[in-house]
C-alpha cells in the first residue's frame, strides 16, 4: 500500500542512510571479488580468541553470491544467500520509496515488526552458530589457540 503523504526530509534522510548500510556489504562483495581489500580489516573475536564469530563466512558467502555461486555461498554460511537476498529486497524497496517520494507498506513490514520474529531469527542464527562450532570442534578445525 502506497502512502498518500510525501516523505518528510527526515524520512528521506533516514531511508538514504539505511540504503547505504544495506548496499555497503553488497557493493563490498563486488569490490572484494575484484581483488580490492581493506587492509587491517579483521574479525576482533577471531583475532584475539581464535574462536570464529557467528558471522564467520558471511563475507565469503556474499562474495560467492555476487559471483552467482549460490551453492558455494551456502557452504560458506547458510544464512549468507538469505541475508544477501533480504538486503537486495529491502534496498529495492527503499529505492522505490525514494523515487516515488511515498512510504510503501507491504505485509512483510508488519510481520518483521513482531518481536517474536526477531527472537526466532536470532535463535536460529545462534543455533546454527553453535552447531557450526560443535562441528568444527569435532573435526579438529578450530585454531590451536582455543582451549576447551
């Protein structure tokens, strides 16, 4: 449903900021695929403890998605392709709102606004992370710094 009132300057500014946040990892995945990298950019958790963080593999997954390699993206991180798609969908939504200068309310906005959905997604994400840690531990793939 398209709103009747035009977006206020504050609403437009907020949408541009969110759009920049959503597009930065997508654009970054294309840039990283071209061989450009940001020097010194490391995961602090992994760097200091040797324990992979919950988002370990998302950058490589996004890079695979940017190349169109969905299977490899899932291998790097199961949530990567889903998150990549959500970022693209939301970015397109915001771009359409900015072009039309009107708010667009779709059914998924109301669904995403529910706190139960937030907790459910967080639970799935952390459950997947714990499963990956256990799998890496069983295979002996965790770095030597980790003491169990």
